[in-house]
C-alpha cells in the first residue's frame, strides 16, 4: 500500500424505496411530489407520547443487503439514539444503530468487489446500519451559503434507509466512483431501491492525505459528483499542506454548481452524539429461519448475472459486466433477446450507440421511450438492407429514444431507406470524382485516401449509402483508372 496515497472511505446512504411505509410509522414511504409536510404523523414528527414500531420488511431488506455484501449478521436488532441539535430532526435525535458498548449494527465486517484498473479490487465494509432519514432542507433564495432563509419539509423524515460504511481502503477518486456504481447495481438487483429517484442514494465522503486530518464531505448525490468532489478535496488539502497550513478535521459541503467544497462546521467526534440504546425499541432477536429463507430467495446478483450472460448468450464477460452495471439495461437486453436472436448485435447497439444518446441527455434507459421491440425492429430492418448502420446510429436511435416512435414510421417520414442500387451509387461516385480530381489522385497513390471519397459520397446520399459498398465501388473505379 502506497503511503503517500489518499485514504478515502464512504458512508453510503440508501433509501429503501421499495418499502410501502416509513421505518417506524404507517406514513407512505413515497413522499415524492407531495405537498410539503403533508406526509407526516406524530411518530415521524417525534411528538411526545408517539411510539415507533419497526418495519419488518426493512429488517428483511437489511439482511438481504448484508448477505450480498458478505457481512456478518448480528443476532439482535438494536436501535440507538444519535443525538444532535439540527432542524432536520424534529425530536433532536435520529433513530439509528451504532457498533459500540451496549449497541450493535445489523451487520459488519463484509466486503464489496469490483473491477478497477483491469484487476479485481476489494473494499471492506465496516458496518451496515438501519436508520431513519431526516427531513429535507431547501434553500429557496440561493445555496446553503447564500440563501436568506431555510425551509424544511418533513415528508422525508422517518423514511427507512441503510447506511453502508466502508473502511478507508479506496485510494483514488475514480475508484470511489466505480465502487458506488457497483454498489448501486447490487442494490437495484436486490430490489431494495431505485437509485434513479432523487436522493435515493447519497454518500458522505471521508478524505484524508498524509499530514492532514480527515475531512468529511456531506450528501453527495451521484457517483460522478463523488469523483469530482474527492478530486477537488485532495487537491485542496495538498495545496494547503504545501503552503504550511493545517488541514483540520471538519465537515464540508460539495457545491455542485461551482465544483468546490466549502466548510460547514467543525467535525463532531462520535462521543458528541451521546449514543445510547433507544428505550422505546427493545432488542429483537434476528430469527435464523428468516435469514435462511432470505438467503434461499436472494435475487440474482450482478456478478452471477454477468457470468450467465457470457455463458448463455455467447458475449464476452467484459461486455456482460457493462450490461449488468445498470439493472434496467440488463433487463432490457434480455427482453430484446426474446424478440431478436442475436445477443452480440443487441449488446453492441445498447452499449455503444444507445448509451451514447442516453448520456447525451443524462438519462438512464428506464427514463427513455425506447422499448425492446424498437431495437428488435431496427436490427431486422438492418438485416433486410432497408437501412444502414450509420443511419441507425446517427438518426433513428436518437429519434426513437426521445420520441418512442416506431422505427418503420421514422424511416418512412424522414426518407431514410438505404441506397444500394449500384448504378445510382456509381453515378454519384462519378460526380464526386469529377468534382475532386486531386482526391482521386491521392486515392490512387494511397488506398487509405479512399475513405475521404467515401465520406463525400455519404454526404451526398444523406448517409443512406452502405459505406462498405461505396468503398468497394470506389476502389474498383480507382483500379480501372
């Protein structure tokens, strides 16, 4: 282990979005798009006399996640009060778990494996806690630093979530992003969360470099933003130390607009939270039979699914791993294979072309209007020489992803049928030759220069010609000259 490398640990907070109710009350867990402070009750508001009742399904989900992350399960479910004065918790404490004297987390001492820099990397999981989420704080007239006032929506207060804490085994910002992506696909394959929902998966980032104290960056909302925040923080800490300044232990906020971290407060020590067992929630024994049943009914995890894709569909393991990184993409792939029996073609189109257009709009396939029937139809049209791959890549896919229009209708409305008539193509090639005599001479001397002429023909045909056919026709004409 390189001594001068940063130490990076993650605290990953995961909403259990598949629960029907909050963690300790009967309020619906779906708080999205509801009027502020309308999805609340005396329990999740922490009013005097209201008693919490644990959500059994949350415990089952926590056990399933713990097994998937190779953790040791605790024999008892114990809840702890974590005290802090902050407006996002009406009762001034959060019901959580703690691994210390008189308390325990639901699971600990696990690990997660992921591919990084062409090798298998393992990061240890310190513990997994079940806890309630605080309320949502908004800053109507600016950012956390500039807003003139703050509003609090308690609809989110009491939502069940897991806190997954890693050891500081991560050394690079990009590696943290890869780990978060892998964690997301594991959780989505388990069916415990939908990470595409706002705030469903967030991370606190703990970053330190040799010579400085550990700094925590709170509530970063995506793997991509986590990578950017860690890179900035490492650079900030190194710059401070190089100038002879101290890097103090503190909590910072990631400003995603300016792409910088800003100080929030001095970092609390764990003893400042005054953890103690919640007197309203007595210990619950974790039934071995429940664990056994959960283990037997576990969904297929990403690594096993990638292996099955490779073995059953004949695609290479690297391609399979890319597909399963997004569960919805993997589901889409399998549905498409049922309609068009060429997994390799489907995988190529999804990974290289569909994903490109999805990235352009920063959406996932589940948020697009693309359907498996569309991809099957497109590939059949390609087989029948109705369209070219170039037209599919650059026009048809974009249109269908954003509009959901039937591929045949897109082709008809835009006049995108492929030109494969040799006589018509030869007339166009002759016209290109007469307009570009120097390019023709270059092509005679160097076959690679033919590609320039192919591009000119493709431009004149609106990219409807088959580039391979055009290349061969030009080559024949060049040889004859």
